[in-house]
């Protein structure tokens, strides 16, 4: 076990960069923008999380994964705080996260409310199948050119 | 500041509306008429249950009797629930399920937007979070009402039957009582009746496209929001929803 106060906050952030999102493992929880604060004190590490969707079942898994990842580095006193306000927005997805999403076949969120292009063939000729998808954060779209269906990360 | 008992009632109303509708929608899980609809209903249910947790955990804190969100959801009887009657009646069919959700969404979205300005910071935070989700719910339920109303003769007939059944339940969402007045005076929320113009506009606009006719009567059943008289359906719903905690008190996993 390492003493929390000897660890820098930057170091903790770096470790969290390696914790994948449980539902979209190509992006980290840091890229997702749900980790809002890391606070290192004598009491241990306090990680502040802002949930994506109210009912997202991944949120409790994220806390667990963060706890395990930090325990592996020897940090055993990890506390979590939930911060609702300001509410999570897709604007908090990192640029790196957005690029990884597209590589993975998920169109990143756009302020216009629909995907910019098909993540498979880059065609802009796309149509919505349903505003709801395989997880709370995604909608189902289809490409009219390559005919492949794809997930779109909803803008909220 | 609102008295704690008025605030507690208000939070139960918020949480119970989301909980009861969320549970009704979850009854569709695995039974939707198409895969996309099944997924949409389950996702909407999940959003609503998530919002329920935020409202009821705050309600438990305000009450100060040590009850958690789970205690409030699973260990209260029907007469202690404070949801609108509209939300507890059975799904019946897909059309009625969607029309009921639409009536609620058309109220809930402007209502949550108004709550963002609440004098109670926690209420404002929960509302801001929930409003983002509610805008997707309304978009989809309105689109689906139009698709079914302006669909086939059969789908239009089913929507008309659903409308006849549900209409007398819709008004209760926007009838003020003494709790609403206490909450409004404290600046926690506006009176529900102030949402009526926005609700009317959404209903009229959507009905026009859906080829549905708004009934003339403004008669509204009451008794859900104050717990005075729920329908017989709520007890049956709770029997299913609460069975695990009732049979195995304190079960956790
Ligand atoms: Zn394509």
C-alpha cells in the first residue's frame, strides 16, 4: 500500500486514463468526461463522478473499475462523490475519445443532433432508425450508401 | 423555504411519477412490437428509474426518518404512493402505452425546464439532468403517436380508443392543491396549472398531424397525487414490483 499523500493528482489522472468505459471499451472513463475531479488528501483519494444518463447501469461499474484500478497501484482509500450539476454533456468527450469512437464504428455526437457521416464509409447519406439504441447513450442509424447500420453517440 | 413535509410530498410526487411510469414501460421489455421499439421502451424506462432514484433518495433525506430510495420504492403500500393516476393504469396495448407516455412527456418536459429555476438547489440539479433525457422521450413519443394515428385504419381506431380511455386521466397532472401552493410560495416549483398552455400546444400540434380529435370534456379523475384514491391497478402493479423485497426483506445483490 502506498500513502495517498505521496501521490500527485496528475498521477491519479494518468492512471484513470487506462480505465476503459465498461460499455465502450475503446474510450477511457477520462475521455468519456465523467471524472470531474481528483482530490488527494490524508484521507485518501476522492474521485468525483458526474453520471451520463440517470439510469445508466454502467455508472456503478465505472466506480468499481476505478476503485480496482487504483487499488492495483496500491491506493486503497478511494472515496467517490457524485456531482449532478452541471449535468454531464457530450461536449465533455475528449477529442481523442471522439476519434476512438469513430474508429470503433460509433459516430461521435454532433451539435446538429445527428451523425456527421457514416463511421464505416464516411458517406454523409445517412438516416435515423431509432432515437434509442443498445445503451442509454446511443441511437441507431443506417448508411444509405454502404447500407451498414451503426450506432450514433447521442448529443446531450 | 417550504416546510419539510410539503417538500417531502412534492419529492414523492416527482419520484413516484417516474417510478410508476418507468415500471409500466419496463413491462414491455422483451415484448415490444419491433426490436427498435422494445429497446426504446426499455431505455426510456431506465432513464425514468434513474430519475426516480435521484428524487426518492432526496425525499428520504428530507423526511429524515432514515428511509432510503429503495425503502420508499419497495416498502410503501399503494395509498402512500403519490403518482398521478394516468401513470398507473395498465399498458393495454402498444398504442395506449405510447399515448400515455406522450401525455406525460408533454407535461414533464416544460415542468422540468421550469424546475431548473427552483429555489431548492437539489431540485434544480435533478431537473436539469432529467430534462435532457425527457426531451428525447417527448420527441419519440410524439413521433410515434403521429405514426400510429396517421397510420392504418386499425392503428387509428386503436389510438382513438386509447384516447377515449386515457383522456380523463390526463388532467390530474395540472390540477393544483395545497401542497402545490406551499411549494410554489417557497419558490421550489411553479403551480402545475401553469404548464397547461405548453401542454395544450403540444397536444394540439401533435393531434393535428396524428389525425386524432381532442375530446371536448375537461373532466379529470383525481386522487393519485394526494394518495386519496388510487385505481385498483396500482396495487396489482406493486404486488409484482415489490414481491422480492416483501418476500425476502433486505435482499441485496
Ligand atoms: Zn456507410
